[in-house]
């Protein structure tokens, strides 16, 4: 019985070592810190939702760069047009999940990216302004 436990424990440990680590974690920066950093021009707010979600409503001053575009092999120079490399990139999505994947892609391109856990609606509730609908 003890031998089975040791084998299972070793396999679990090995699986943890071999499992791909997620490079990005949600930032600890508060919504107030994010708003101030963006307002001061030191950061960009990047919405990684899809275009149809963006069209349904997005945050004022946010830029759109869908995760599907990032994962589809977006060129570094095209990404830089939306998110300059000399700025912090705060990315958000609908629920805080896609922005982690987007952050992994942006980190590969050398960005200081800080994914936000609050989703779009949560950010509105935290005082971020919605963009005017056209």
C-alpha cells in the first residue's frame, strides 16, 4: 500500500514539473491604480475581447486587440501600433480568462503586460467610463 502511495505521489510531482506553466497571472494593481496609470499616459488599456463584443460596448480610451488576432500570429509591428512597447499594457476581457492568454502572447513580444481579473462589466462598476456608442 505504501509503495502505491509513493508511486502516485511521484507521478503527481512529475506531472506538476512537466505541465506547462502559465506565464501570466492577474495583476495586483487596483482599479484605481490602473485608471491613474492610464490617465498619466504610462499605460494602455487593451481590450482582448472579440470585435462583436467590443461593438456591444467598451471602455473609454481602450484599444482593441482581440485574442484571436494575437494567437493568429499578429506581427510585432502591428501590435506596437495598438500598444506601444514603452507603456504598461493592462489587458482585460469579459471575465478575466482570455486576458491571461493574451498576456502570455504579449509577453513573448516583450511587453510589460498586466492582465486584469475584473472583466468588462466589473470595470464599469469600478468606475471606468464606457465609450460613447456611435
